[in-house]
């Protein structure tokens, strides 16, 4: 593969964004999710389907229900990524909190939220991550919790560092936390990434820019919440998550309580 | 009521391996259950190469047709925090399995009640938004299958290798030689 530089990627990012703006102007629907076929993210080339998705409108579909989790599936320590080892991790201690909602604004209760992230220097505790930045023996970077009755989740962690990757020469990911989310239905399943406000790497990153809608892309960026920061302890970022996709209404009754 | 705009998807990336998979994630069926079946296969990309960094999730009704699932897929030891596996009494209906270096996965489950399929969700590095499909254990007069032309329909039907072993391959992209798996949208 020939080495690509950032300017080529920038050109492609702009072209994709212009094409989306034109489609919108011509009456196309707002695109909330990234296109799976997004050339600037090179790994998508052979991993996106060419056929259109087949719509399923069957009210009996199994996918309108989904897996459930409970107190047996998490431990209290899981939500504090700074307390999983004998010592304290290096970096800026933060709390990340928000609500998990469906598109009607209803909270998704008692559901599993999973996160994973790089450490403060931008290194994952994964053997395939060979970025020459230090591993932190006191930080793994994996967390889990269940949402509360109002859909709230909350993690204490360390602000992750940006890291290089090999999409093109001088490719760097903006700092982010990976999130995995379940709704009441399998159709609402979501894996995504949360970003930090004001990161100068945003315009260069093909993964974030794959969300070509400006407003949608903005929804991936957390808000700094000064009123929720803990004095002399940690800064707080707030990020609400809204799950897409239909759910069976009957599920709600069976699962409350 | 005005609908809230959804949070966009982003790729699972290459480093989910120490966060999402868990011991016993592929074992929905209780250990040693005589009715257990294996569903396995490969995930392939558009060049026909195996995808070693995909993550598959399965969701299905219990054998009695119940769709309420049950907690306990990643039951934990409260002392060590280690995953100690399902307790074998409840049917959680949920599996999560990463592909291995050869792009292969295998799960062990019980046949779903009331429907002939398992719901499948595919995540992978390079995939910006997950894909849904279904692994049908038998061909059926099902609203989805009936609407598909035979060549497309065939991609959703697992091959019965033996009475209890079903092969279901996932092809992310048509490469000319092999039909792309039918992927689903739930509007
Ligand atoms: Fe990452």
C-alpha cells in the first residue's frame, strides 16, 4: 500500500462532507450514523456490504427484545477504573456520567454499559498495541456499570491520551473512550466512542469525520460539567446517549422492577 | 413527542479484545446439556480473507419461546471480580464471541423456541456501524426469507454439518465469487 499523507485524507473527508451537504440540499434524509463505506477510513474498504440492507418490519421479530443484565454481571469496583490495581494510575482523574435514553426520551434502566480506553499516555493494555508509550501497571482501562432508574451511568477513570494509528502517515486518534450499550431491544445495540470537547485532532480523524452530519458528530463530544466536578478530586464530563432502533412495547412491563 | 436524535455509531476498533469478550461468552447452553447445538463459521471480508478482529453477538428466545432473557451471562465472583460463567439454570439467550486468528467463531446453545433463527450482530475493526443478520437453523416460510431471491436467501441459512452442528459464515462484502450475507435494517 502506498503511503498516504494527511492532505489526501483531508481531501477525501471534504469530498464526503460536500457530497452529504449536497444530498441534504437535494432532499435526502439526515444521516445520523456513519456510512459503512467511508473511503478515508481505509479499513472500511473491504468490510462494508455493497448490497442495501433488507428492511425488517415484522412485529414478531426476535430483535425487538434483547439480552438483560443484572447485579450478578457487575461488581462495585467495575465503575471505578482508578481502583482496579494496588496503586493509583498516572493521569488526570475524571468522572464521566450521563443518561442512557431511547429516542422517546425514556430512560433505559438497569442495563449494561461497558467502556474501554487507552491510558493517559495513549496506550491500550492490549498486546497488539505497540505504540511506544508506557503501559501503566495501575491502569487496565476497562469498566462496566448498570444504569440507574433514571438511566444514569457513571464512571471514574483517567483521561485517555491521543494515540497514533496506521490509517495514513501521521494519523492520530483524538482522545476517546469506547462505549458499548444495550437497550431493551437488540435493535438498539450501540457501540460508539465518546470524545472530549475542543480536541484539536477532530478535523483530521477519519473515524469521527465518518459522521458527516455536523450535528450528529457533535453528539459524540462530551460537555465539561464544572458544576459536577468534585472539588480537589476530579473534573467531570457529561455525555448523554440516545439509542436508535425500535423496541417491543410489551418488554417494558415485563422488565420493570 | 419530538424524537431525540440518536447517538451515532463508531467502530469497535482493534482493541476491544480485553474489554468485551468474557470467559464462557460463547456458551449459552448449560454445560453438558444433551440438547446443545453448535453454531460456528468464519467471517470473511470483500477479498475473501478471514476477519480475525470481528466480534459477534447472538440473541435468541429460550427453548420454551420466552424472550425475556435472564441476567447472568457474565456472572462475577464478588471477591475476585472474575467472570465465573452462567449458573446453568436460567437461559440468558445472549452470546458474545470474538473471531480467532483464522476468522472463526463457535457458540454452543439450545435451539430457539418459536422461531427458526438466531439474531446476530456483527462488529469489527473497519466497520463503522454494526451489522445485523440472522442465522436460520432451518429453511422456513418466514416473512424475511420468503421476500428474498434464492441466492440471497441462501446466505441466511446455516448448513447442517451434522444433526447438532450448524455452519453459518458471514461475508461482509460481495467479492464476485461469493454472495454477500444479507444484512438487516430495523426501521
Ligand atoms: Fe480507541
